[in-house]
């Protein structure tokens, strides 16, 4: 008998279209009426309509829909791609929701832009009732095969989801390739690249799927085989110049090899093929800025700001990057305007925006030769650091330390780099980057000593907690690791060991709701810092098994 949640999905034969909730999104009332009548001919009764992206988001936030038919072009405001993107990011649609993107657009740019966000189907107007019914039936049947798997994936229970893929393959032979693709993805998420590679190779034995070849190349890149990965991605692009993900990955391979000019050229090609991706334009701007190609950087950042206006993927980075570009063009006035705009627009969701804007302001002044104002910005940043124990993310820390050293501040950037090391004491690439910053500030020997001491401090914190755990002093170990997490809140090894100790406590002393919640919080934090770790998947599964039977049953019932 199969365990709860692992049972294969039963074959679906009849679909009750009458009992489902529908949302039709189109800015033309006539089109909405045509789509509504087409759905009514299938028996649909509960049909909501939205005339804009904003109205659609309001409905999606209140109601869980079974089927969404969304036009790509929606006039002013969000387009259909951005509605789908935000609905996914905010979890406003169920894994079983069918999302059909509808458009009169046949251009490569529009189709590829929508396809990158993977709607369940892309329908070109005009749409007949027969075409609509055929697509709905096909997608719905597939959704039922993946429903419980998607639910386990959403809960980050990757190993259970992978076992469910195996069970589903026994029943649904027609969906074997799609199930294998999902299983490979789950193995990567579980930190088991060798098992993922076995799945990709099994797929390639049946047919030369580009996504499978690309998957193997990604694993090679993760293993540091950058040249082999580069060749594989180039081969995929040579066979299909519209396989956009291969461009992004090829650019990343070049970046890992230190070939930033080549990375910039590849991202520029990808951005021409599919120009409406906010992250891609942002990446292109950042790489172009690093290689000193101000013209490409400016174009990419301005495009990123324009297409990001109504996107949930909008971040301050393009504004800060464009400000740097303006600084290099000696246009400090526009740079400061951009920084002020970034602070107005992102203050609510990005608490570090004032700090990041001030760093960029200092860099703008320093790069344009206004050293007096650069030093003033440095003094203000030092005061900001001294006013709080909170520290920004690693890239911001490195940028801030570089600026502070450049304007003549010494102690604050050294302390900041020590914080970086304590939280990443086993990351050799980052250690090298930190050492280069010390050397650029002509503090090479002092930097080596500070790095050594910071690594020892982090190691000692971790080892003492592990020692208490190994000697059976679990309560003391839990307490020690809580304090260690306060001192080094983003050290992934300390976080994983803290979670392991909490799981051991639950295993040996019985289930405790508060300790279980604490363990989940720790694991989700480390997964945000560095996703795709094997220990994450293993500890998440151990925690799930420790849940009381009643709670597990409730979760499976919901799934």
C-alpha cells in the first residue's frame, strides 16, 4: 500500500468544467464576451472578468481560480506576462491552475517573452471553441498528473516529490518525459547532481532534448567544469538560436571563466531576441558596467527600468547601475535624481535602499573625481554602520568596503570584511575576493591576518556547538547554536548544523512545535542564501517525518 501523499494520481477521464472558477483577462470588452461565451458552451458558470492587469491582480489575490485566460497585451499597466509572473511569485495560483496566455501577437519577441514564464499554453487569436476545449482538456489532464508533485515541490519536500514522480511514471507512460524532467529538477534542488545527471542521460537515450543537454551542462558548470559547460551551451544555441536559457547560462559560464567581454556579448544577443526580461536586462547592464562599456550598460539599465515599471521583478539595481553610468559620463545631476527616485520607490520593500544609494553616491563622486564629496559620503556611511548591528548582503558589503577604503576610511571597512569572512569562512572564492580588496587598499598583510582570525572565530563557534551535540548535551547545543546564529546569522554551515541539532533534539526528546518551527525557519533562511543544497532536502524530509501523524494527514489532505 502506498504511503499517504505518494499514491500515483488516478487516470482522469471526465472533466466537470461547469463546477470550476474562471478568470478572463482582456482589455477589449468584445473579446472578453467572446471568451466568456466559449467557456459557457463548455458548461462554465463561475466566470469573472478583468479589463486590466491591475484588476486581474486584485481578483487573483481574493479568489483561487481553476482556469485563467489572459491576454498578453492589456493596454496601460501590467501586461499578461507580468500578471502571470506576479501571480506565481506571490503564490496567487494553485499548482493545478490552468493558465492560458491569449494573444493576437505572433512576433518572436512577444511569444518568447510569454513562453519564458511558462504558461500552460499560448493561444493565438481568433480562438474557436474546439481549439479552446482541446487545449483545456490536454492541460487539465497533465495538471492532475502533476498536482500532488507540484504541491510537494511548493512545500520544498523535494525528495518526496521525486518519489512521487517515479510512482506517476508507472501509471502515466504518456507523461514519462515530463515527469523525468521534473525529477531531474528535484534532484538538483535536493543537492544531488549525480542523480539528476542520470535522469538527463536517461532522457537523452530516448531523444535529443535540448533542455536535457542544457541540464547536464548546468551540472558541469556547478562542478567547476566551465569550459565543458561553455561548449555544451554553445552547441545547444547552434541547434536552436531561440533557446534563451542557454544564452543566460553561457554568459554565466563566461563570467565564471573571467571572460566578461564574452559574457556581455552573449547577454546582448539574448536581450535582442527576448528584450522584455527584467533580470536579463539588469544582468546585461551589470556586466557591461564591469567591462567599462558605458553605452551598452546605459541602454540595458534604461530598458530594464522601462519594462520593470509594472513588474514584480522590479528592483533598485537598475536605478543604482544607471546612476553609476551617469557618474562615469560626468552627469552627477541625473545620477542623484536616479538615487532619489530609487529611495522613493523602494523604501517600503528594500530597507537597505538608503545605504545602497549612499554607497552609489560615493562611488559616483569618486569616479568623477569629486573626492571631497566622496569622502563626505564615506563619513556618512561609516556613521550609518556604527548606528546599527545589522549588515547588508555580501555584494553590498564588498562594494561598501571598497568605497570606504578608497576615501581613506580604514577600521569600518576592515570590520565589514571580517563580518563577510565569519559568515562565509569556507568559501575560498569569496576569501580571495576579500583579500584583493585589502591588497587594493595596500593592506595585504593585515588582511591575511584578519581573514585568518575571522575564519578561526567562525570555526570555533561551529565546533563548540557540534561538540556539545556529539557528547549528548543537546539542550546546551541548541542554546549555543542560537547564540552562534546571532553572531554569524548568514553562515550556511552554522545554520545547517543548528538545524541538524534541532532535528536531533526532536528525534531524541519528542516533538515540540516551537523547536520544529525554529528548525523550519533556519532551513528556509539558509535555502534563501544558497538554494539547492543536499543537506537542506535531507533535513526538510527528516522534519516532515517528525510531524505528528494528525498534522501530516492534514497536510496530505490539503495537497
